[in-house]
């Protein structure tokens, strides 16, 4: 049974990773190159020394000659996006969905989209509470080891908040109705955000020197859009693949695996 869930996760992640990789190759890479080029021009203009500017231009020309071709860079971006999507698909919509399906809100396709929203909150939004999306050139204040520990801790906290919220919704909905259950389900995330803001402050986009603020915020917004699009496409693909493979086709809103695991003819 779990093999069918993992297979659906792989296929869903493959589709979402391809879309994400194409977004990076066709939109993000040219925008980052434009931002970096603008920053270099600004830096050369502020130097005010013609010789220094000439040396900078020569160094940039040499760097460009040693850089990878744009087509190869785009190909690596697409391949990286596919691999990342498959990893997310296996972990989230394969293994985690198999374990947590009984408490995921909704049924059918709604359940896939609800779980995709929980995945976006866990893997993307939770780390952004301390590490908001940033354009190239921004340096983190924390050392790499501390930053990695904090990042993993925030993902774990986001997973706990998401699972707790789904469990609360599942337990309260039948007795108190959906509005009360939705409020109870959102409470763990409200607490997480409140604690994060109290400890590290409100997240804000850092603007590196030489980069216009509008462009920096645009790059950060593109990161948010790309992550949201990845989870949305993955959820949509999973809804189709999961319905076709039929692990929960004839099951009710509780544990759908019981329908598959009960032998035919059993009372």
C-alpha cells in the first residue's frame, strides 16, 4: 500500500519540480543576472577612478569568459528543480501523507490541496520567520552552523504546528462545526508566528548595497511565488494521480487505507 503512495509522490514531485525548474531557468536566472549586472555597474560608478573601473571591467570580462554558458546553467536549474520536487514529493506526499491522511481535512482532491498548503507552511513559511527570502548578495548575521540548526528547528516547529492543527480540526469538527474547528486548527500556527515575532522580530527583506529596493523586493517575491507555485502544482498533480491509482477511491473521510487493507468478504 505504501508503495502506491510513494509512487504518487514521485510523480507529483516530478511535475512540480519541472515547473519550478523552468520558472528558475526562464524567469529567476535572467532577473538575478540583471540584478548582479546592475550592482556591478553601480559599484564601478561609485569608485570614481577610471583605472579602477577599467580593471573592474576587465575582471568582469574574465569572469564572464570562465562562467558556465547560460544554456548549461538553465539546464542545471531545471534538473535541480526536478530533483528537489521529487524529494519533496516522496517525503511529503509519499511518506507523510500516508501516515497523516486520516487527519488531513477534506476528502478527495480537497485533501491533497489542504496537505499541500500544510507543506508550504512547514517547509517554506516557517523558515521565513527567521530567514525571509533575500536577493543575491545578502549576508546572514548568524554563522552557518547556527543558521542551519535554526532553519531545521523552524521546519520542525512548522511541522508540529501543521500536524497539531490538522489533528485539532479533525477532533473538533464533528462536535463543534467547521468554523470552530478551523479556528482551533489555525491556533498552533498563530502561536508559532507570535513566538517567532517576539524572539526575532517581524521578517523583512534585506536590500544589498547597489541594488534598488524595488528590485530586491521583486526577487524576494519571486521566491515566495516559486515556492507557492511548486506546492500548488504538486497538490494538483497528486489529486489526479491519487484519484486514478485509487488508494482511497472508495473510502470515507476517516482512515481510507482500511478500505484497501480489509480482505474481500470480511464482515
